């Protein structure tokens, strides 16, 4: 019989989906760390397995149930193994998960993570409430040993936009912005632990509008400026944004705040006004393009990335061509594109779908165009001098890998360097998904 080894209890977390979930998994690991659990990468040795789920992509619930099916033999061997389901599928499915899969001990929604240790102590349960208390205030801080040079910081959760294809407003709830003082405290704490780059996270992060230290409301641009004042912090990024929340002060911050990296993920989803309306995006293609003009006027070297949904219900060839035209006009550094798949509970769920082969062909055409743009953007970096923040050793001896200002992975021969060094590099080569460069004198 397999058993978890002696010593501290071991927690295995599988994280699906977006950076919000990566951040949440870290915070849950920290919460369980305070209860004596340490992380393991070996599921078979775990005392507790936590699946932190995502509901954005196709067949999320089915994927969860098939992963749970694979855990059945382990649970049969070790009935004391605790199995938990967190994240957006947990929120959407609730106690249905335990009904369908009795091997699951607990189900916890994204707003109730701070209650996870208590649930484990109690032996399990279901908590998918949207509690009034701020979960972040009830989650323990990262142990002082965590010294990754780049970290996430959630500033905002939930969404009030109700795009017709999206489950987020239902699984993560209404928009909530954390107050400035709490964000600054967490940011300073991260920097004190060696963090040099912070990515501010939120489902609709640029819609953040939080309470300022002396009362009164701040906008997101002002928050970025306040964070940029922290000594020792070198880089700020944020994701994910909605075009309608690119306020003037935020655009201005892209021009004036050097710590704000020249990289912006700004999903547009489609280039057709008809489809944008059907998606309830509340802006037109032209408005998006003029917004890009304003952002580029503030920060000419900014790299833009986006999300696209292909084959949204009602999409015609003409709509698809409008999307290609928009992509041609903007020129993206990279982009994520997906074939539409209906999410239960969303307004578009019951709408007649575009024929699958047609949607596949459109997706291929769009991805080919986006790949060409990505390749051109990467090759355009060759010969340029960029800053690179080293995050880990590379594959070869003496090699380090880090992220450029534009979020490209960059491999550099730097035998003397260490993780956390921020260096100047001349880019010498562009490969499929990364760049190579040589160290410049400090
Ligand atoms: S803005 Fe983003 S998170 Fe909000 S409903 Fe639309 S796609 Fe979903």
C-alpha cells in the first residue's frame, strides 16, 4: 500500500487556467502552509490533492471529472487522502461535484479560500459563498523564504461587464477593488522579500477603482504611480484589461511611468461591430483602433497583445474578414485565439453555433496571421538593447533565462549572474518562442 511519507503533511495542487488561479494557488498553499502542509510535486505522495479549476475554456467540468476519475485508485488505496476542488468550476458546480464524485472531500469557491484550513480541519464540506470579508486579509503572508524576482498581486476580482460568452461574472461575482493601503502593504512586503517585478491582477484589472488612504476613490493610473514609488521595485505589469476601462490617466501613466513595462494585453475578441455587439463588448472596432492610437501616442514602443474568439454565434465570413483587417491594422506582438465554445449559464449559450469546420478554418487563418505578426515582432527585437530580469538558470551551464521588458523569454550566457539580477542585454537571435542575447556591461 502506498502511503504519504512521515514528516510534514504534503499538499499537491494542480492549477488550471489563468494567472489569477496561479496566484490563488500560491495563496492557498500559504494558507495550508500555516497549518503545517508543505507543497509536493508528487501527487502519489500527497496527503491532500487540490484541483484549482478554470471555467473559461471548453469542457472545463468534464476535464475536472476525468481528473477526479483518475484519482479514484489513489483514494481507494489511501482513504485518508483529502481531495479538494477549488476555482471557478467549484463555484459553478458546488455540491454537485461531491454528488457525482463522492471521493471529493471539499469544494471551495474563489471567494472563500481563507476558509480552506478550517474546512480541512472539519474534514470537508462545500463553501461557495461570496463572504463580505476580504479573503486576502484573512490569508497568511508568504513565508520569508519565497524569493522569486517576479510576483503576482491581485488588486481586483470579479466583473460587471457580462460579455455574452463569459462565466466570470457568475463564478467570480461582482467587481471588487481592494483598497490602496492593502495593496501597497502587500507590494512593499513582496519587494522586501526580493521581488523586483509585480504583475497586478484582476479579471478586469484596469476597472480597479479603490479607496485611497485618506478616503476618496483612486483610479488605476494613480495606483500604478503609487506602487512605482516603492524603492527596490523595478517593473510593473497588469492583466487583464477591458478597452472601455483604459482611462486617460492610465494611458498617460504608460507614457510617463518608466517602471510600467511597455506591454499591454488588451482583449478585443472580434473586429466586427456586429459580433462585438452580440458579445456585449460595448465598443466598436473603430473605437478600439482609436484607443490603440492614443496608447501608442503615449508609449510608441508598446507591445500589444489580445484575445480573439472565432466562430461566435452568428459570425459570417464578412465578420471574420473584419477581424483579420483589425489584426492587420494593429499588428500584435502575440495573441491568444480560440474557437468559440458555449458556456452553460451565459447569454450566448443557446445561440445557434457556427458550423465547426468553418470555425476551424477561420481559426487557422487568424492564427497564421497572428503567428506571422509574432515572428516579425520577435525578429524586430534582434539588435536591440533590452533589460532582462533573470528568473532561473537556463538549459546550459552558465546560462540564465529571464523576461525582457516585452515579456519575451530571453536566454543569456551569464555565468556570474544570479536569479533576480536585472541586466542590460543585446538581443542576438530570435527562436520560435524565445530570444537569445548577450550581456552588456553594467
Ligand atoms: S470583461 Fe472579461 S471577465 Fe468580464 S465578462 Fe467580459 S470577458 Fe468576462
